[in-house]
C-alpha cells in the first residue's frame, strides 16, 4: 500500500519576517491534517502568509478548507491579514477558480511574486 | 469452413467502446487513506476510453469529492464501493458507502471555514467538473452518490 498512499510534505520557514510554507505531494482528506498542523504554528494576526503549492499534485476540498480556516484564523488577529498562494499547476488554479477561492486568496506564479509588497 | 475464435480485441472492454463488459467495480474500506485508490482507478478507467488529460484530471478530483461526500458519517466498519461504467461517450461512477452513522450533517456551516460548509466546497467542485452529480442522504446506514462525465469531442 505504501506506493499508493498519498504523501504530503510541508515545511515552514520565513523570508524577511514573512512566514513561507512549502508543500509538495497530494493534499487530500487523508493528508490535510499535516498541512493544518504545520500552518497552526503561524500566529493569529500575522499580516501575510505565503503558501507555496507549486509542487502540490492534488488539492481537494479538504485542503481548501484548511487554507480557508487558516486565513480566517489569521484575520481573527488582524482584519487585513492575507494568505498568498503560489500556484503553477493548471488543475490547482482550476479548483481555486471553480470554488471562488481565487478571489479570497491572492494567487501568484512564484514565491518572489507572492512576497512582493 | 473454419471458425476463428473471436479476437480478444473484439471484447468491448478491450475496444475502448464501453458497454456492460467494460464495467469495473472496486470495494475498499471507507478510510480516507484509501481514497487515493479510487482516484487512481478513475484515472486508469477514463484513460481506456480516450478521455483527454484535462478531463482525466477533472474526473480524478470529482471521484475524490464523491468519495468524501458519500463517506460523511463513515465508521471503521464502513465499506466504500465504486462502480465505473462507460457507455455512449459517457462515464458514470456510482459510489456506495455502508455502515454510515445517521445524523451526520456536512452542510453545517463551519466557523473555521467562515461559515462555508465542507459539503458546499465539494458541491461547487462537482457542479463545475462533471455533467451531473448526486449525493443522497444516508438511508438505513447506506449513502449513495454518482457522477457522470461525457467525453468531449476531439477538438472541442
């Protein structure tokens, strides 16, 4: 089963004071908790969080729910908090668009773009 | 007059034209870790019928959402069964999950999702990606759902 088991790796770093989470693999109902746990380390009120999804090969509604929940938690501490997503895979862009979440997050093609003020 | 045995390529399941002979059914635990098998099967099945890569990706995501929706209230004893069928350029996936707990409501607005329910996100995805979908309320411990996706004509 290991060959079929979805895998997700998430790491959290920072760039000039902005937290940057990098995810790779599949974010689904079985793995989304790993993303939730990592993003939980970002304090409420953080003005900007970058989540790099460029190496994510699958993203379902559960993963989207984690991202929305993270944004809401950050905004509980500061209304103008935002989550910037780095997305390069067309299917990930598509799922953000069909759910209307492309308007909720800022979507960028690179981490550099996402970090720009 | 000799009668050659029918070519195995004449079988509908091998010709890629569909019909009852090409149906596939898989059954597994409803554990979320197993959903990846459902998605892999969906991809492989659609590729047999010349769905293009974008459609296969859409189907993979849609089947994952169907499994999530049908598994609301699933227990350790729950079994998830998927039946794939292709006929007249339309691929249909039926999902059945047994031993689901009653009264589980995935439509409850989750404050962590800004009032958006997990079911609403799933429905938005399914409504956009497939031609038809249906998820029934659980009845007698069983929840059923289905999706249908038509193969687009080449060049459309």
